C-alpha cells in the first residue's frame, strides 16, 4: 500500500469507527438524561461502546487480508454481491460475539439469565448492517482511487503520445530548415564568395538554435524574433535589395511563449513562396499584438505573380508541422490560418490564447 493510500485508509478507519463510538456515547448520555435513571450503568455502557468501536476497527482491519478485499473491487456486481453478504454476516457475528463477551462476563451489563438467541440474532443483524456500511465505504474509496489512477494513466499516455508526436514533427522540421538554409548559401558560393562566408556565419548561429536536441518546445517571442532576424539577415545577403522587412511588435507581446521556430517557419515560407519568386522582390511584414486575451501574430508577404512556376520541393512540410506543433503545444483554441484572398498579398495569421 502506497503512503497516500495508507493515510487515506487510516483516516477512514479512525474517523469512521471513532464517529460510531462518539454518536453512540452521545445517544447513551441523552437516554440517561431523558429517563433520569440508569446512571450506574453509564460508565460500563460508555466503556462497552468504546471497546466495540475499537473491536470493529481491529476486526475490519485484519479481515482485509484473508478476504482479499482489494481483488473484490475488480469483480462484477453479480459476483461481488454474494461475497459482500457473506462477509457482512461473518464479520457481524464476530463483532456480536465480542460484544456479548464484553456485556456479560466482563462489564456485567447483563446477567447470564438475560441472554436469548433472539437478542443474539438481532445483534448479528445490526452489526452486519454496520459491516455493510464499512464495506461500502471501503469499496467507494477504492473505486474512486482506481478511477483517479486510470484517469492519471490516461493523461500520462496522452502526454507521452503528444511528446512523441512533437519530437517527430521537430525531427521533420529541422532537416527541412537545414535544407533551405544550405540552398541559400549554395546560391552565393559561385556568385559572391565573400558574402557566402558571411552567410555561413549567420547560418551557424541559426543552426545552433534550431538543431539544439534539448531545446525547449516553447520560447519567449523575443527569443524567437532574434532567430527570425538572424534568418532575415541571411536571406538579405542572398536577396539584397529585393527583400524589405517591416516589423511591428507590441512590447507586451515579447514575453509571451510561442512554439520554437513558429515565426521563423512562417517568415521562411513567406520568402520562399513569395519574395524569392518575384523578380522585383517584395516586403515581409511581421506584426505581434495582444488582443482579446490572445497573442495575435501576422506574417504577410508580397505574393508571387500569377503564373509564376511553383518552387521546387514545395510540399508544405514546414507550414504543416508548424500548425501541428501549435495545436499540440497551445491547445485546440490556437490557430494558424493562411489568407490568400488578396492576389498581391499572402498573410499567415496565428492566434495563441494567453494562459488564464
């Protein structure tokens, strides 16, 4: 028995049998006061009640092991009911035998000639009901504990599955990110070796963050924006004046946690499918504000002209994984929507509810 279960069991035993003893002592006192007689038996009856409370606690405690009550909790009702009836009658008979022994020869509450089988049977029936109440309490506590354990195990299984899914998505996202960065550097090696060296320096800083095996799943928005700025600096080397950046971030949004690499993935998607495919380039706009109990993020980019060939390897892995990680980390009320209703503008909108 675990420490917590042992404490709950002890509290139920002491509390239940203690309450029984207290109630019966009070009833005895009220009876004596109401009838104004029998005061000479007040002390023996009080001692008898205390002894029966103690006896009930001892009998029920030591009956658990031979009856193997822990296994009864898992039985169906049709198999459980007859066992409960037999156990109640048996335990009630033992308790009644102890009570008769204390009442007749020990405390002298009754004389031997006062004994009758009807009195004994009535006592067994009474104690059987008391034992039934004890068993019901015992089973109720164990049913509740079992239900809580099953619920806790279910949540642990869900958390383990969620962690595994997050790791899988991160394992997909990291090679995808690395592939795109290396493509950017490769394009510069022949055209401008000096700028390619600068790009490699930027790339090393980015990879140190993105490929951290034990990195947190969420980071403050301020930390995520630093990664985004490094990435934009890397892309600015390749795109030069074709890339223009506008940033509007509210100060109160900087400390709010966001999924790591979420904003970077949206910016990467904006450049890859918008700016890089437009000959004259375009603008990437980043907005972050708090409104209506949620962090609202927007990454907008100049859309590629209609008829522009689709970029190679454009299977949406980065955006899909970003959406899935957002759902897993921030809950079902978080959302990532891609707005392409305007021909000249593509906007990714993220909503992350703030912790209540």
